[in-house]
C-alpha cells in the first residue's frame, strides 16, 4: 500500500530562536532532523512519498508528494523564517490538499513551538483532515505551551487519531519523529 506523509513545519518568527540544544535555531534544527529522517524513509520504503508545507500567519505548500530525496533536501535547505503569526490550521489544510488525489495511507506531522494565533482554528482544520482520512500527529518544541494551544492539539489528536509529543532536545525530536513514522500505516 502506498504511504503519503506530509510534514507541516512552523516557520514563524518564534522558530528563529534557539532553545536548549536547538542551535542556532529551532527551525534550523528541525530542518536538519527532517532531512535525516526523510532521507532514510525514502531509501528504506519504496512505497513512501513525502511532501512539505510551511506555516506562519499563513501557509505555503513547499514540496508536492515525492520520492526524490534531492528535492526534499533542496527544499528544506532553502526554508527560512517566513513571518509573524502561527497558523497551523492553515498548514494542515494545505497538507491535506497535497494528498487529495493520493491513494493509500495519508498522514501529516505538524512540528511547531506553539503560539497559535492566526488563520483557521486547528480543530476545524482537523475535521477536514479527518473527513479526508488523513491521520495527524503534532510535535511541540518546548513545554511552555499555552493551555489554549494544548486544547487545540488534544482535539486535533482526538479527531485525527495521531499522537502528540512535547520535546525539549534535538534527540527527543529525532526520537518522536522516528517513533511516529514507524506508526505510519498502522
């Protein structure tokens, strides 16, 4: 069965800051870890296609579903901070759109540091994802997340049947991504 996985990456201003061992910034560390994970995924699974969406106060599809490791690396290496605001709901909607015509298993993984303050509410986007049979997981960098963000994260996980992770270090991010990707198709 084909597997389709779209990463939804927070590229808001708060991601330019360093945090614990996320140096020089949270975004640069996320990019580094994703390149490692995605490269292995593509090499090890002939049925895996990967895409990417970035969000800030809006969302932009960055990479359509592909098996081309070079395209993934080039796209992620060029990703930078895009602007103010944080609209993960918009990012989730764009990710679902990337998989609209895809056959097989569909999953998104949102990587963020929270602070949801713009765009489509995440729980509303999660309804769209659920109705399109897209499983969704969320990885949050740091533990200083607002209660309202946790509320939306929990609703999204309930609606979409994914997992949530709170990570404090680069190693924990790698473990969460690895663990969640191993669940693809289950």
